[in-house]
C-alpha cells in the first residue's frame, strides 16, 4: 500500500495552485472562506475572537477553475454560500448535522462534492 504524501504549507492557495500540474492531486478537500463576514466581530456564539478580514469575500471564480484543474475530485465545504461561482452541478452533497442544540450557529454544514452518488448525511458534535 502506498504511503500518503502529506505536506503542510502556509501560503496563498491560489498562488500555490497556479504552480501545480494538471490533475496533480487525487482529492482536494477545502473549506474556503464563505464570504459571510464571520470575521470575529460578527460571532454569533458570543465568544471573543480577534477581528480579521478573512471571511469578507468568497473565493473567486479563478480559485475554483484552478482547484478543478489541479485535482481529480473535490469536496468543498460551505459551497452553498458561493455555488454560483462554481461551474458544476452535483448529485452528492455531504451534510453535517452539527447537533448544535439551539445555539445560533447553523444547524448543519454542506459540502459540494464531485462524486456521482447520492447525498450523504452524518451527525457529529464537537463539544
């Protein structure tokens, strides 16, 4: 069995993807900014976070073009917030029931996938 090659990089994703070969990766699992302004000052949980501007904009169309160019398959968390920027429909979404039990965060998260299967649902609360 082939040992996975794991490398962690702290760089701009788009700049990195521009350097990659076509279909270099078997699977890309990404959780990009949703573009909903969750920057620390709009935190629904009431907890204090350092204010950043990381979630002011959803990824660009160019980001998705590069992501699809360099990967054979994709799982893209939060895609329901920016589906108009993605060029493909999908029959298989992953639905994560976060079991928030009344907290003001979303009850579930959705991930678009490139797989040709039915929607998949799982429950998990990290508390």
